[in-house]
C-alpha cells in the first residue's frame, strides 16, 4: 500500500479523530437519557415510603402517574414534528432546559400540586 491510499488502520484513526465530538455528544445523550429513566423509575421504587410519609392514598398515587402520562403523551405527539422543523440539537437542548425548569418549579409547588399536575411539566419534555 502506498501512503496516499492509506490502510484500514488509517481510515479508522481518521474516523475516530473526526468523531471525537460526536462520541462526546453521544455520551452526553446517553447519560441524560439514563438519568431520565432513573428519575422516572424512582417514584415507583419510593412509592411505599412516600405514601407513608406524605399520607398518599392509592388514588393520589394514581393521579401522580396519570398527570405524568398526560404530559408524556402530549410531548410525544408534538416533539416529532418539532424535531423535523427545528432540528434534533435544538429540541434536545430545549427539552433538557424545560425538564430542568420543571424540576426547579416542582420544589416551589404546594405538596398536593407537586404530586400531580406538575408532573405534566415533567412528562412533556420527557419523550426526547
């Protein structure tokens, strides 16, 4: 092989050098998605403890899950079209920003609202 043609190793090294930013972005998306699923699963795991501490009934817990699913469904329907129009990077940035703002606002809400309708704000940016 001549130096001009390059071997398979050169091609792989070239692809990895170009893709460093891409791998970094992929890692960020992976960790954001992982945190999202951990956060989503936390309520189910903590439900018995939270029900005892916050005096939740089965209906209260059902309402919490219902309102999260409402937000999730709305976000799921709207985000596909938004991604097509605006682009993945911008929508993902906005989704993470909205999710972070919802998390911050969650702490300011009264306990009853915190446990139900505020979850619409959590669920909305969640499908990304």
